[in-house]
């Protein structure tokens, strides 16, 4: 069971780069790492997903070391609108009854002017 | 393309009643998962349906049930409502490849009085 651990909260300022790390010591061979962003009273929004090394898209980068026991979500030049809760989720689709997806409590990011 | 649609958006029910929530996934997605989100417990996995079959189930009592239709639309039902069932219920669809690359709906806010 790939339990995840993230910092409860983080503070940053507009224009800075923010790195949020998630620990997942029990990650399985087939597991992927997926990050979500959630605003109050909305469903989580998919940000990025990776399996190993580095993945980059138009909004974020995901760094995964060789041992895959942690991952870091990097948000470049954050703005006030990036204030949200960020979750990492580890697992593989089609795992069926062998795995219960567990989101953890997430990281509350507050971006200050 | 259209996102995940959940209806209704808000619902108020009385203890002891039952409720049915509906979810229309993204076209082509055959996997539909349901989550309960509360301030105290965070995001908790209820169950997942794939091709009309429940493929995975979280640790919720039997009062929580669901089903999926041939067009991948899904419903979840909660019987004998309790005050503690008040929550945001989120539906998520995915393509069932790779990791948990969910697309979430906006949720149904259920209040039990």
C-alpha cells in the first residue's frame, strides 16, 4: 500500500518557484505518481503524472528520483490563483481490488502578494 | 470535449432517507470512481466501476452502493442517511491506463439534517 506523506502547508510569494515533495516509500513497480490541485468546493484537477525521471507540461514539472520513493511537484512563478490544496496520488489504474487509492491530506499552498 | 457531469449539485435530505447521485463520465472513459470528501476525513475512496462491474471498493458500510450502466454513466446510492454522510461526493472518470489520471466532476454537496 503506497501511503503518501506531504507537508501540511506551504507559503510562497507571487513570482517564486514552489516545490512540493511527496514521500511514497512503498511505491510498487507498476505505480504512477499523479498530482492534483483542488480549490474549495470543487473537484480536484489533474496537474501532472509521471513514472520516472522528469515530466514537464505547460503548468508544472514533476521530478522523480531513480529510487521513486519520493517525487517533487515544481510550480514555476506562482501567482495568487495557485493558492490551493495539492495532492499526490500513487498507484496504477486497473489495479482492481488490490489497491485502494489514498489521497492523503494534501499540501495547502498559500501564495502571498 | 465535455467534462464529468454530476447531478444534482446540491441536495438536502433528512436522516433516514435515501439519495441517488448521478455521474456522466467523459466520453470514452469506462472507469468511474466515487469519492467522499469531508473536512475531517479528507478525500476517501468509495468504489470504482469499470464496464458495469464494481472493480474496487473502499471501506464504507453497505449503505453506500453504486452501479454503472452500459453507456458508462454511473449512480451512487446512500440509504438510511446519517448526519455524518454530509459531504461533497465526487465522481471521477479515467481512461484506465497508466496511473490514476482522473478527471473529476464538480461534485454533489449533500447535507443531511
